[in-house]
C-alpha cells in the first residue's frame, strides 16, 4: 500500500513540474517577439496665425504626422474657427487617416484659421490627433479675428488731466484711433475747455483724419485748456459716416491765474560780523486788485555754509502803512532749530489777503529775525496774487495794537505793567464786513509752573478774552497745535517736538481771525485784550506775550480805514 501511495505522489510532482516548464517556455517566447508599442509622432509646429478678417481664411500652416504600430485609424479634429486638411484643398473640422497610411509613411496635416463672423478679437483653439491604441497628441492654435464691419476703436475711454491754470494749457495726452473697413474720413471734436491736435503743435476744437488714413492707427493729442476755475468735464467725440460713434470722457481741475512777485532774495539776517537782524526794501507788487481773490506770501529760509542758527527764534514780516508811516505785521513765525525750511518746496506759507490795500504797487517790506549768532538765516520771500472773484472789492486795515518788536518786548505776563490794552475803534459807515486779526505768541519760562509742569508763557496753555464794549465776545485758546507733526522734521538736536502754547519751532504762528456778527458799519466800540489771570512768583524769569491786533473792513464801494484811538 505504501508503495502505491509513493508512486501516486511522484506522479503529481512530475505533472506540476511539467506545467511549470510549459508556462516558463511560453513567457520566454513572448519576450523574444517583434511587437512594438503604438505611438503618434508630430513633426513641426504651428505659430500664431495673426490677424485674419472674419468670414475668410488664413494661409495654411502644416505639420507631419506618423503612426507607429497603430492598431486603429487616426482621428484628427479641430475646435471652431480653425480648419484642417490633408490635401490643402478640402478643409473641415474633422478627418480620418487610416492606420495603414499612418503607419506606412509621413502624412502632412494642413491647418488654417477661419474665424466666423462673430469671432472678433483674440481666438484660441486646439488640434487633437488620436487613435485608440496611442496617446493623444494636441497642438495649440491662436489668431485674431478682424471685423469686416466699419469700426472705430480707441485705446482709452477717459482722460483725466493734471490741475491746470485758467487760460493755460495742460501737458498733452495721447489717444490712439484705429479705423477698420472705413471708406470716409473720421471727425474728432471736443467740448469747451479741451483741445485736440493731429501733430501736437496746432490745437483746436475739431480735427479730421482723412479717408486715406482712416483705416490705420492715428495718434491724436488732447489737452486741457480751462476757461474757468474749478472742476471741468467734457467729451471728445470720434465720428464716421459708416461706423458707430465713440466718445472719450475728459476731466480736469481749473486753477486760478496766479501772478508771482519775488521780493527779498537770500537776505542774510543775524547779529555781528556785518550782519543785521532786520532788513527793509521797497518792491513793486501787483497794482490791479479788482480781480484778486487771495494773496499768499511764501518765506524760505536757507542756511549759509556755516549752517543756520542753533535756536528757535522769534521772527516776522512787516509792511509799511504809507498813510501813518507805521509798520504792520503781516506774518509771524518761529525759526526751526539748526536748519532752514528746505523740506517745504516754497517754504512757510502765509495768507496776507487782509493787507490787500497795502500790498499794491510800490511797497516797503521789513523782515526781522531775533538771531543773536553770526550764522545768518538767508531769507527769500515771494508773493502769489491769485485771480478770482474777491469776496469784496475794497479792503482797508488799521492797527488796533502792536506789542511785537521782539519776543521780550511783548506784554509782560503775571506781573504789573503799564501796557495799554484798550482801544476805541470807529468803523466806516459803508463797511459790509468787519473782523479782527490777531497774532499772539508767548515767551519765557516764568514760574510757578502749571500743574502739568509747564512754565509761562512759552509752555503754559492759556485762554485769553477779547472784550468788545466790556463783554467777552471772542476768546483765543493758546493750546497745542501739534509740534511733533511739523513737516520740518529735521531739527535735531533741537527740542522741536514738544507742544508749546499756540506755536511751534519751524512753523507759522497762527492767525486768530474773529468775524463780527454784524457789519459794524458806522459804529464805534471799545476794545480790550484780557490775558488769563496768572501771577508770577518772580523766581523763574519773566514771561511775555508778543501781540498784534488789526481791524479789517471790507466793502463793495471804496472804503477808508477804521479810526483807532487809545
């Protein structure tokens, strides 16, 4: 029995080994065959077809196709607006190449761009070459469809010009006008305040592109020529008999006409070595005030090679009243530490319109800086007379009081003094507007300090009263004005950032303008400047308030100066 079982087991093993041998032999036969993997090769490339009129076809471009061991036919298809062919005669969106042809020889494939009537502008597409037995090959296509309808295109729909002075011209902006399929001229017109040109030299409200040039790109020049102050809008219209009209929105800001006058030029102010702290000269300024709405004064401080004064100094500009021979303060400022005003393109800016009646024709001006060093501040001043409709045609100004010769000749503060702070003021009968103009700045480190540690009068915050006929009508708050935000921010190592009481180093001392509620025409009133109560202990030096006040009247008929008496 055992022998039979052994024979049966050996027979099974032999059968299994035989089967394994057969399988291995079959695998070896397969690996030694001639079968190759199927593929599609594409030789060459297709570049952009460029611009082609819609409804027509471009010249063809071609590539070469070949199949390798393909077991099924090639199918070639193309997206819309493109066509393909194998003979460059019959074109369609899809074609077939038999596997025998593809495997047997190179096949030329022609491709062309045929934009439909609606395919205006850039068009993209693809050619797909596929067979069930190979990886699909794809070619990218592109072109630009050109309209065959009459058409005008522009490179922009709006132009915003820089601010431009009335009766002047802005810089030109360029506009590109393209015409397509036009048989007649293109007309270009602008509305008031804007001008157009074909050569950038001769401008007018209308130009024409001839029919011979209508279908090419034309450069058009446009500029802003404002006729009035303020915002201006307009339209540039491009028209043609065959094409739809095209418009460009135009806009700009008209600035007033400005008459500029230079007075002092690099005038050195200092003490010692031949310098003086003040200078006075006569200048010829604008003479016709009938259409001047505002006068601005610009003061620039430059430094000599030795550098500017190390300290913040009291300084002002005055104009001589030819009637009385008195000097009127038209602007006060405190110089910056160490540097000039070069960080400001035109220096410090003052509105001096209140003194319009004095700043006309031949004018004598005086400049002053309390500079006690030999390092001179170089002062230059110019004026802008800005055209516009004035609020009133005639101005007149009179001094109420001036205690402003320098920082230490102001009104003593916190101690008894004999300065007269009261006046009687009579206003002309034809006045239509009356206001007071006051400039005030404190100096000194007198004690006792305020609870916040501030001595007077440079640092201590105060509120002063302006009394009219014995009653407080106006108040002047001498508080912080933001010294740390001064654009003249290079005053190091000067102590320029802490807030003073109503002024800052390197800034204009503010004008405090107080408008009466009525015209005050033909009236007389008493005036008193009342400083906030405070008593010095005489232990920290003296305190002073340099103060100037003027009364300004305006009218649309010639007006005389107010009369001021002590």
